[in-house]
C-alpha cells in the first residue's frame, strides 16, 4: 500500500488488509510505504490512528518508510492510493514485470475508473473517516478477489 508520506492513507490500507488477512488465517504479508521520504521513521498521523481505533484496528505499530526499487522484488502486488504515486512507482519500475504489479487501490471498488483516494492530511477528521470507508470497501473487494483466485 503506497501513498506519498506513508502516514495517512497507506497505513490505514495496510492495517485494514492485514487484519482481514489475519482474520482469515492467511499467511500473507502486507506492508506500506510512501513515495516521498518526508516522514520516514514516524508513526501514522494521529487522525489515522484515531479513525482506525474507532473501528477496533490498531495501526500504532507502523513506521513510515520510503518505497524503494527492491520492493518490486519483495511484493507480488503494489497498490497506489492515487495517480501521482502510481506514476512515481511506474517511473521506478525496471521492467514490464515490475509495472504489472502496480495498481490503483480504488480500482478494486470501481474497476477501470482510476479513482484516487483523497489525501486527508490537510483536511479535518471527516476526511480521515471518508478515507477509512473507501479503503475498507476496497480491501474487502481485494481480499475477495485474491481468495477466489487462490481457490481456483
């Protein structure tokens, strides 16, 4: 899960998907990163922590890190929160195989529409709640799709 600073959107997506994976007993590793190095080593934004906690989700353990080229080797799927971060990762991709791993997360909820998860950083609490709801739905759809594919 990748956004710009790895403190708002991607930690929520990371936490949501990891909990759903764990609840199903799947041995899948979920992580998050930012395309920028602005907040490396910091925990998630307190507003992300609060909205997650309101839904019995603890993301306080996460620490921001920057997306690196080696992530293409480490992860099977990479989800961008918006088109800017998608483009940044596409530029880092070494080949078509790397490029095929990158997707926009909201295409899980709205296939082919290339919608973006708005950055709630400069907004109020409602923006974080809206982002949580968007990512909750998208990670539900993603998990359903991946489990179906695994079972076929």
